[in-house]
DNA sequence: GTCACTGCAAATGCTTTGCATCTAG
DNA sequence: CTAGATGCAAAGCATTTGCAGTGAC
């Protein structure tokens, strides 16, 4: 995700408007936990703007996803997480505490795709490891 | 997924009962498309037993997942798919027609995990490629 | 002044649950 | 006979949508 001011600029270039709500959402994504849910962001923005609506959060997150500034992660939890890091990388999910960590990209993911997907156009590859973190193994 | 009769046996061993509904669901999983949704299975079983309830489908699928006979896939579609193949393998999803293909497992997924997840107990690794199939590229 | 955004509430879509009835073992 | 299964309808959640009022530019 780019810095807040660049995001604001990108919004304007698309004919979208920069509102205080959106600025706060950008800041929450920049400063908060790394893989927040929409509700996480709602809570953290509410500390500054108590009346902001969850619908506004969803609206803005959808815009960011469409702009490619944020990745929507589906980690099998029945709700989406949003990742401000859009570089190629893998995820590691603790089935105990639901903590989500970033891992370096798999080097051969793309190679595998190349071998077995002749004729396809591969857009992206998602790799998620599920397990138990050191704390939760106990 | 094991043959229908073995599944029936496995149910009984767990104190669960073998009903005509469950048998039909097993057969639908065995014979039908490879990555069906709960609704897909409902439709195909309804051709033989029109009054079967969707709740029964979900109930049985949840049992099968718990028994490790079927994998629940979350491919970011807002609904689950169920995969009777529980061997280690990857998935290839067409963003156009939503077709889902199986791919061989990544050999180094586990290696990557071993290098970067000291102290963790890794349970499984899910790899999903998203793209456009030859038909949908046009 | 316009057109997009906001907040609210209602709607949506998938999945689960409560309950009365039924049935496998 | 009895515990578990079924079908129905209602409830639960996360997310989206419709709409009237508001605000960015």
C-alpha cells in the first residue's frame, strides 16, 4: 500500500473523493495490525470518529482492492482480511489464536504453474500454511 | 474419499447412522463434478430424492469434513466447495468461468515451511492459482 | 452546483440452529 | 426403544444495497 497522500491522489485521479473517513481508514491500515478484518478497521477508526459506519469501511476497502492497493485474503474464517502488503508473499495462519504471519514467496510456485497450465493466463497464486504457533502448541 | 460402503462403515463406527440421504450424498460426491458446492450436491441428490433438505446436505458434509473424508475449500467465492480428493494437491481456479482444476502438489511448499516456521506445527498447506482458462481468455 | 460519499436500515446469500417428527440399529 | 437424523423455518453472520441527506471539489 502506498503512503496516505499518494492514495488520496490516486482516488482523485479516478474521480473519487477524499473524505475524512477514507483518510482515517488509510491510516488505520497503515498503522494497525497487519491482517485486519473490516470490523478491526471499523473499531480502530471509531476511536477517532465514533459514528463512522461499517458500510463505509466496506465501501472504501472494496475501492482499495479494486485499485490494487490492498489484497483481500480469504483464510477460511468466513470473513475477509485485508492485507496492505501487496507484494508476492505467503501466509501462515495459526489455527489456535488465528494469528496471521507473512512468509517469503515460494520461488517455484510460478514454475509449477508454468508446467501444468498451458494455455492459461495465471493472475496470482495464493499460498497459505495452517498450523499451530509455538504458544498454541501447548 | 473412500468407497461408499467404507464410508457407511466409518459412520457406524462413530455411532452415526447410515440413512438413504447420506448414501445419496456420498454417491453424488463420488460421481459428480469434482469441486461441488453444497447447492450443487443438493441439486444432484434432488433428482433422486426431491424432498431432501439443504440442511441435511450441510450436516452430512460437515460430518465428512470432520472425519477427514472430504476437504472444504474456500476459494474466495463466498461459499464453500467440497473436494472428495484429500490427497495433497493444488488448485487452479478460472476467474472467468469459475472452473476448478486439480494440480500436482508443490514439492517445496513443505520445505519453505520448514525453513521459516521454527517452533510451529504445520498442519496443511493450501496453494491456489487464480487465472483465466483458455476459453475465458478470449 | 454536481456528483460522489455517508449512515442507516433493510436486504442478500451462505450456513447453522431449534424443534417436532421420524427412523436406523 | 432410543439416540441420532430429517425437514422446515427461523436465526446468524458477513457483506451489499437502496435511499435520503451531506459534503468534496
